[in-house]
C-alpha cells in the first residue's frame, strides 16, 4: 500500500496523488501510520499540499523534474580545475545532475580521456570548451 502513495529517501517523504482529494486521503493514511508507529515529525520542515517542491536538489512539479537553478549557480561559480584531482572534484559536483543533462556523458568522456593520459601531479591547461 505504501509504495503506491509515497516515496521515501532517507528522511524525506513525498506523498502524492493526481487529485487533491485523493492526496488528502493519502496524507491522512501516512500521518495515522506515523502516529501508530510513534514516528516523530519535524513540523517546521514539513510542507503540505504544495504544487512544487525541492526534493533531493531537484524541483518536482506536475511539469516534471527540473534542476534547481541555485545549485547550478554554485557549480558555475566553481573555479576551473587545474589538475586531475580538480577535474575529478568538478565531475563529482556536476555528476549529481547527469541524468538531467544530455551533454554530461560526452563532457565526462572528454575529461576522462584528457586526464587519463597525465600523471596526477601534472598541471593541466583546460580545453576552451570548459
């Protein structure tokens, strides 16, 4: 039953349904289950009946999944990597959004090909695409 009405990741719970009334029913079911199991909720972190919300760094709405622009701004402000370790760190930051990017795989391939031919301590000159 639970799998049909909600998604859980760590301490984030998203309850959903296509109709408002059905969502209220699902919410009641989940809250009653929390009471039964003595699960304590942090009410300051709870958001109810929103049409859009940020879940795990993504904006979720009826339009689908979008990238949180605030997260992208942080990535854009990262300094350009100057060595292999820096490229690995950069790919770690942007890898979170790889499923939403059509070009991530090709960019990752370019970087991996570029750094795989160099020793770790080698100072690299980044391609202009970066």
